C-alpha cells in the first residue's frame, strides 16, 4: 500500500490516454494510481503499452478535494475507483512487456485507430477530442451521443444481424454469434455502466424473446440493474450510470406514448422525456441545464446515429474514406461550438436541497407509470 512518503509504484498499465500536451496512465496493483507525464518534457521516457508491468517514480500526492462546497469532489471520484494517489512521473522503468492477449488486442486497436472520433465511437475514448469541443457537447446537452450506450449497441446489433441473415443463419445462431461478439466488445471497452446496461439488456431481452419466458421488459431491466450494481456497487455514484438507467427506465415505461407518425415526431417525444428525466441529475452534477438541448438533439441524434457512427465503422476498415469523414466531423464540431455560445435556454442553478430532487423524481415516476397519460 502506498503512503504519503512513497516515491515509486509498481503495477500493470491498465489505461493510456493522450492529448496534445500530456499522457495519463492508470496503473493497477492492489490499488490504482494515475500517473501523468508531458510528452515534450519527458521525451526520454520509454514507450509503454497496455499490459506492461512498470515501476513509476515521481512526486506522489492525494487527489484534491473540492475547495468550494457542493462543487465536484475529485477526491471522492478517485476513491470510488480505488485510486488514492496521483503521481507526476519523473521516470518509468519497464519490468516486463505485456504477453496478455487481451491487452495486446486493446493496445493494437488503440494504436491503430488514430482518428479521435473513430476512437470515440468505437472504443469510447473521448480524450483526444479537443477540450473546447467536448465542453460544447456538454453545454448543448448532446454529450450522451459520444458515450457508447444503447443507441450505439442497437445500431451495431442491427448491422451484425442483417449480415448474418444474409448468410441464412437461423434466429438462435444469430443470437449466439451476436452475443459472443458483444461480450468480446464489452471486454475490450471495459465495464462502463452504459455499455454494461446496453449489452446485458440485449442479451436477456433476446433470451426472453427467443425462448418465450414471458418476462416483462421492466423486470429484465431491473435484473440488469441488479447485475450492474453487483459488478460494481460504486456505479451508483457514477453520473453516466444515473443518466443511463433513469432515462432508459423512462423510455421503456413510456413505450407506445413515444411512437409517432413521423421519425421527427417520435424523436421529439423521446428527446423531451430524456431531458425531463435528466434535469435533476444535470442540476445536481453541473448546476446547469439547457432547455434548447431538446431541439439540438433533433439535429445531432440523426447526424450521429444515422451518418457518423455507421461511417466510423466503415472508416475503421477502410481508412482512405476519412477524406469524406473529416469534413462531416468538422461540420459537427463547428455547429456545436456555435450553438454553445447561444445563451438563450441556458439556466444556471444554485444549490438546491435534496427534498426537491426527491419530490421531482417521485412526480416523474408516478407520471411515467400512469396508464392514461395526457
């Protein structure tokens, strides 16, 4: 176990994230440590890969707590991930190169996929998207489109199933192959709350449909929720978990009420429900909501789900097609940056007592579960 006087730590490289200025690595042993070094300053450091066993030396410190009450507490965030120390790396000593096939595959994909958005949509790694652009996605209420979730899994499953149907595979074989590929994908991505929910729900929902268990979708959803919390009880503190499960429950419960004669009508209803459900989470976490986010989603959801995500998969296989992909990404970023500067619709909140969240959530819960909705 590390102490405040520690100068070195030995562990397995579990994650590597790079941006223009620095590289951040996560090392895993009995506990985790996040280490940072600057590329230009530390050019002499050896190149490391996922799965390598290394010793890092440098200045260790505990994650800082929030200095202003009610703001984001980075220390608690780290502690819930079993991270108790940060280190500014002075030296890296490679003890053993990776021989693990799992890490080799992750490292290969991470180094092969160079486009930041292909990496975002395929691997869920947003670290290489410019900070200003990422912030604009959050302010516009569309950041959920860049986290691998139910929408991405649904599109991926649809593509796999259509391909297998053309090969004349029966329903059970299609389910088995798709489930195997999704579980491999889950292992590569890591067990983030939204991807766990999406893949596990597909698995149990398909089992229920194919083998006629007649289990209600809500009960399947609650079962997946239980599995997620068994995998990691700290998910309950994760903002992504709260967004993913609360919005999914609402959409699942609303069912036919979200259907419309046109795609845009249905999308508007879905976007409105998602926005209403996300309000308490957004206020509690960011102290800000953007009412225009409902309308922004009408533009960005089709652009991402129908155009960019499928093209990302194609570009992954056929890299020369980036010549078409790059202008679309530039268009996406410029629109988001422009819309984020519009002040109308942005509401900055003060700290609100907990009873408000409870009262609001109860009203939503009873409305969502009311049979006759108006």
